C-alpha cells in the first residue's frame, strides 16, 4: 500500500508554511505495511498540480493527501469539494509566488463545475475530535492554489477511473506564522502532526476495507 502526502512552500510574505514542516516530520513516522512518500509543491497556479500529477504517475499511490495552510482557521479542515475556478480578488494583497493573479478563470475548460473528495473526511474529523484535536469539514477550499491542486487531483481520479483515494486538507497557521499577525488562530506543529497521522491511519483503514468491498467514492457535480 502506498500513500502520497504533499505540502506547500511558504507564500504571501510568510517565511514558513506549516505543511512544509509536516511533510518533513512525517518522514520520521512509520505505518505498518505502508510506504509513505512526500512532495513539496510550489505556490504557483497550475504548476502545483502539474508537479503533483508527475509524482502520482511515478509513485502510483493508493491514496493522496494534499495539505495546505488556511490562515484564520482554528481547526484542521478536510475539504469536501473543489471548484473549477482560479481567482484572486483584485484587492488581495498577494498573487501566487510567480506573481500571477488569475481572475475568474476555469482550471480545466471542459471540466465539471465541482468535484467531491474521495477521502473519508467524516471519519477523519470524528477520529481527530475523539483525540482532542480541533477538526471540522470545510465546504470551501477557496479559489487559490489549494483548490487548484485539489481540483486537478480529483479530476485525474475521475477521468482515469483510478482506484485511488484523494483529497485536500487545510491546517491552521503555526504559532510562528501567527506571531506576525496578532489575533490569528494557530495550532502547534505537534498537534497538526498528530492530526495528520490520525488521518493517514483512517485512510489506511478505508483502503483495506475497499480491498474487500470495492466501490467508487466521491464524484462530480454540475451547477
């Protein structure tokens, strides 16, 4: 069994991104019978997803957990849906790390309007809460790099009918990030790593269950 976990480089004027540290720390953990690979993605529209797709084709994982930071959120938030749009508001302070500011552009011209995660997000949230880690399902991954990455991942699963679980998880700011923005909610790296470990364990359980009862999960939606 193989699981791919991605994180992002710093962006938006910050010197750190907690998901970069998460994928580094994850390399010190082990899961019985499971090979974990990590990849650091750039905060650049389309390139982020392209590099993730290259890693997927090389590694051929059974599940992909893409991770990013959502400053302002207090919980770990597995995302329910990605939408087919790239957009940065005109008054937003930062473009992507290549200086790009797309406005109301589709990610894939003829792609579905929305695509649902195939990760077991409800059980992920339940498991984290039972362990005392703040967690909730999010119903908006935004229109920035995280949504771009999630949408392309899920569309790849849909187009190729891959027997692969995939989705996106947002983490709060780390204390180091929040120190530069008084009042911003934060979570310790230790708690975020515990949450990620639990979500991987839930994903492993789901994959093993699917070996005995194969079924498609998630799907697309049109609006």
